[in-house]
């Protein structure tokens, strides 16, 4: 580029003019590049659109030809319908995809019967599509149809039936947050009824004292805790629970919690039959946990019994001390039969434990705790069904700091930070922590207070 120097033009002015020209040339070049790239992107979109239309036409032509040759209910239509449904799904045209998937189901029922395993992949797709579209009733129906398949197909084993029931239970727990408020108690009641059926089926197939009953019975114990928390909820959900559960059953919240404790005692009796001292020690821990929740004075004795059972099982004093130095929110949501399994589950949730130096307190971060609902802040959110485990719901987050007394009570909980950064989020999180009971920290020969504990608390905001 040639620059003309006028007689009166200074070197500074020349530099300024040259810089402006250079900057303008850069902008012009970038604009040209943007136009070219934009054109290429638009061309790519057009090509994809043309290719999509071509594929849709190809499948529809194939389907029409098969209908003309064999009729609208022939089995040969299932494969091209599946291809068309996948194409609609890939392009996020879910209404059309669901219509095609429904027709596939109809043809499979005609050709193979209503309980064929072949329909499971179709039902799985319908679950994900309807959930994306927020069609919750349809999701419920799809999970119920999956359960029907495993319940009615003679080739299904009891584990598959129980797994499908558990998925439906967990779906109702999730819908408890997603659905309208007027439907929340109904989801809870339907999940509760399904859990009773699970117990009956498992007992009929395994026997009452079979070790395979333990995780199912522990789910019942957790359900009793959740029910007691639900009835004690001070908002409209608690009032509705009293109308639909307390009045017909005439059972106090504390009675349900004690029922959960009795179930945990039954579990310990079952574990004792196995002769596995470590598993029996863990059962004693869970029994003590429910004693803590009931504020019974026998909890410390039960924890000490567990320590002795761990020693009898060959666990080192360091292993035992490490386990009982790690406070956790009660009740623990899953039943673990080994120290390693329990600690691994803690660590998987983000739990961090750094031992203190020269007798100082350890640094403890309790990881991520997910409250189930804004009305059930101290009940742990159940796991999502594996089919939709990647689905995310909106959650409020609060980073908490607090102390735990030697009796497992929270002291001075404070929300240092929250997302969203609102007073309500911090108040809700503090209330949740104040109501929680923890398995206390054991050090030396007694239970001790632990200071400076942190935890990331999550809960779904009110709809």
C-alpha cells in the first residue's frame, strides 16, 4: 500500500492515518471471511435439509409400497417405520417420531403379542421423547407398559420384574418434582403401592430371610422416613399428606419412623444368618442410625457393637477409626454391606476427608447432598431410572458451613454462597441443615463435636 505524504503532514499524523487504513483493511477482511463462512454454513443447512427430505420421502415411499402389497398391518412395515422414527428423532421432530413409534408398537402387538420383548426399545424411545416434551402422563404410561412386559412375559425373570418396578417407583419420585402440585401426593402414593408389591413379589420368590430381600426392605425403611418427613412438612404439601394419608391411616409421623427402625432390625437379623461379621457390623450401624433419628439413648451402644463386629471381621483399628471419623447425613439412602462400599459411595458424591495434624480437627467436606423437594428438604432425592439418568432438572445450590455436635445435631449452619444468590435459597438451605441428623464423629473413646464442616446442598426450587 502506497502512502502519500503531504507537505504539511507530520510523522504522527502519518502514523495515525496509516493505522486507521490498516485497521479498516482488517475489518474488511474479517467481514469478507464472515460472509463466506456464513454462506458455507447456510449451504450446509440447505444440503442437510434436502438430504433429510430425501430420506423421509424414501422411507415413506417404501412404507406406501409395502402397504399396497401386504396391507397396513403387515410385519414387513416394522423395519422401515423404525428407520423413519430414528430419522425424526435425530432431527428432533418428536411429535412425528412418536406417531411412528406408536404405529410400530401396534404392529408388534399384532404380530408378536402385547408382552413381546421386541417393543422395549420402542418404549424406551417414547419415554425419552415424552419426557423431553414434558408429557408426564405419557412417560408414566410408557414406564407402566415396560413393567407390563416384564410382568407378563414368561421369559422374564424376577430381577427384571423388580427392576422395572423400581424404575417406575423412581419415575414417580422424579415426577413428584416435575408435575403440578395437585398431583404430588398421588405420585407418592403410587410409588408406595408399587413398593409394597415389590416386597410381596420378592418374598414369594426369595423367602423372607433371603439376603436378596435386604436392599428392598431398606427401601421400605427409607420410605417410612420420607413419609414421616412428608407428614411433618409445614406447607400445603404436608396438609395434603395429612388429608390423604394420616386421616385414613391414623398413624403419627413418629410411628412411621419407628416402623422404619423395626425394618432395619429385621435386616440385621437376616444378615446375622449369613455369618458375615462385616455385613453384620454394617447392619448394626444402620440400626444405630435409626436410633439416632428417633433420638434413642441406645445409639452409641449400637455403634460400639458395630465396631466390635468389624474387629471380629478382621478390620484394622485404622479402618474402623477412619469410617467412624466420617460424619454423614442420616438416613443413608442405600444399604452397604462393607466399609469399603460405604466409603466408596461417600467419595463418589464428592466427599473429602483430610485427617487433622497433632490432634487437630480433620477437614471434612460432605460432598453433594440433593434434597428431594422444597417441602422435603431433609429427604434425599431418589435415583433417577437408568433409562433417563442423564436428564437434568433445575436445582438450587448452596455451599454450607456448619458444626456437628457429639449427638449428631447441626450447629450454626450458614449458606456462604448460593445459586441463585437469593435470601430464599439461603434460608431454605439453612432450615434443611438445621433439621438434619448426622452420624456423629467418634475419636479416641468418645463422640466429639466437629467444626468447620462444609457441604454442597442442592434442592429443586418450587415450581
